[in-house]
C-alpha cells in the first residue's frame, strides 16, 4: 500500500520557495490514506500561468490560466482498477505556481497551505469529487480541510 507521487517542476522556482513543494507529497499521502486507496500513483507537474492556460484552452476550452487542473485516469463512474500488483494509476495534477503564490497572498495564508490545498483539490478531483452543486462543494471542501488539518496546513 501507499501512494507514489511523481513531482515534476517545469519552471524556475526560487530556492526558498522550493521547500514549499515538499508539502505536496505528505498532503497527497494523507488524502490517499483517508480515502482508503490501495497502492496508487499520481503525477504532479508545477508550471507557469501560460502553460496551464494552454492546457485549460486545449482540454476545457477555457482560454485563461487557472490554479490547478486534474486529468483523471478514469472516467466518472468507471471502476478504478490496476493491473495485477501494479499501483493504481490515478492521473495527473497540474499546478500553476505563480497563481498559487498570488492566491496565498490574496487569501492571507501561507504559500505552503495554498500548494497543499491545490494538490489535494486536484487529487480529490482525480477520485471523482466535484463541486458543481452546493452539496458536492460542502463534501469536497470539508474533506480538503480535514486532510490539510491532519498534515498541519490549517488556515
């Protein structure tokens, strides 16, 4: 059991900010544990606003940057299953680091918390969580807060 997290950083990140990225792995590991996942794997890519804008335009037909995108391995309602003893592939999460930085300032919390929040938010989308209705939003955001609180990334 456990979660394998592959983190790729595709932009220059200042050394003092690079430590912030260290919150991604424990946040996602806690999310996987709370969700009771079997051995699984996820990829997280850190990009700039232009890269995430391109992805947003190509895959969502929305021509603007966003903070996080998720590309699940599984369609909604499709059974998630791995091949033999291989880890269950969950999909990819893409985070805009410049947008995370701006949002941390805007919301008045740490960049660590914002990066953890975006990683967990994207991860829960991979698992089928959504926030299209008020009930879905309450469920998803409650779970996010629970996960972030357990790793020490409180508001």
